[in-house]
């Protein structure tokens, strides 16, 4: 072995010592070292040295990413162990979530080991694309095993209750269960009756708390602010049947925002003004003036909202956010939609990819937000 190779090898041994790596095996191949290291908290790692130069493999980068996340977290936890309502989220919780989410976004494809050896169940008893796929991908990117249990393939089809299904999954000792159901209020009733953390991924017309975190984070990112102080948010559409609106109405005011609701009288409960302190309007042309964000809520036809309006054509004429209407909003106003977007019904086709449309950004941020939630709720 030539002297230069010995020097490189000695340098790597020092690096291993600093990393507290105790066991290793060396295989020498001409001008190339292949070094395999075993470590109880890691898989087998490889480092290659070629012609006096060596490149630390991705595992060292992953270590640095995890170290940075751990430093930001600084042993802090959320004020809740189960996320069933946006009402639980304090300003302190939101700031911690945002700080970690911003860090996760810097390395969106990183395969980390923060939840290695943990199991998470996705109990999706109602259809989902974005929420289901983002929770699953988030869990896998954190090193956890994610197991899907859908309504069509579960024992619920045989008459088992949701609670019995959750208790059955809980017996397998997962770190968390992500629940979506058509029954409003179900997560609030069930979370005390199971041991793993329960995350509400949407319950009927009630709430969707992780989506409200995505929306609030996306708006803060757009306005380059840590909160939504003095911002006016217009929510337009089928508010009566919307769990997305239900959670945003609970979270946004905590961050300093003012909420304005606009919909046909049949799709908007006037009591929302009293319960949530929101402004009520039935005229989109006037309601959209000078608002800082416009959030479209699609007509929830799967929940029977079609019978609440005379026709989709008439609804589109009065409540579709088009270019002319959007121009009446504030100069830097953002456009949001949790999806699926029904083009030219709630949002005009030309606005979906508008420079100030956050629709794609909401999807992107959804993955990072859910990584943060899973890590914080599954570890203490």
C-alpha cells in the first residue's frame, strides 16, 4: 500500500473515531478503498476513496440534516399528542412547526432515519389523493413503515365500527394512526380510546387541521412573515360542507388574520359570524376588494351540496374567481385551493398557474408539514 493511500486511510479512521463508529471492515481494490461500517443505529454505510480523494457518501449528509433538525427542535414538543382539531394549535406550536418545515424543505428528497423502526397506519375510510400520498411519503422519507388500510379493504365493510378498527390497529403498537372518515367529529371521540397518536386527516364537514397548517405556512411563506397579522383572507365557495374552511377558520385568527366568507346563502351558515368572528358576504365582486388572500373552496358534490344551488353554471357566473375579480384583490394577493381544483367552476383556468397562485406550493408544502407533524408526534 502506497504512503499516500495510508494517509487517506488514516484520515478516514480519524473521521470514524469522531463519529464514534466502533466496527468496520476494509476491502482494498487497486486504487480504490471500499470501507463498510456497521453501527447499531444505522444501516451498513459505504465510503469510497479514489486516487487519493474520498467522497463521503450520502449517509454523512443525512447525519448533518438530522443534526440540524434536532438542533432546531432543541428537545421541544408540541402542546398536544394527538392532532384532531386546529383549535389545539398554539402560536408556539405553529412557530416550531414552521421552523422545522422550512428546514425539511431544504432537502425534500432526503431519506432520513428520524422514525426508523416506527410503524404508522393510514386509516383512510374516505377517498384521498394528496393527503394520503403525502402522509405516506412523509413517513417513508423519515424511515418509518407506513401501512395503508382503506375502507374498501377493511373489516368496516363487514360491519366493524371505526373505533373497533382503530383499537385493532392500536394493538400492533404503531407510533401513530392517520385517520380520514366521512363522520364529522369521529377523531375527537376516539383519540382518548387508543394509545398511539391520532392525526385527523379530515372528518366529514368538520375539520382538516394539517391542511390548515399547510395553508397558513404557505401564506406566511408568500408574505415572508412569521404570522398573518393584519392580513385579510377571503374564503369563497362551499363553506357549509368544507372541513378545510372549518380548520382555517380556527387557526388563521390565532395568527392575526381577519376572515371574510363569501358564498350563496344556502352554502354559508350565518352563525359563522358569531362563532368565528368572520365577516359574511354573498357578493363576490365586493367581498374580494383589497383582500390579501383568496381561498377557493370547491362545491362539495360528494356531500350533497349540489342540491344547495340551482345550477353549476349559475354558481360559476356568481362565484368563480376569474382574472377580473382577482384584480380587485390587494396587489400582492395570493390565490389558494386545497384541491382537487375544478377549473372554471371555482377558479378560472387561466388563474390556476398564475404567478401568485399557491396551489402547487400547497402540495409541495404539504409533504414538509406532514414530515414535521409525524416526527413531532411520534417522538418525544
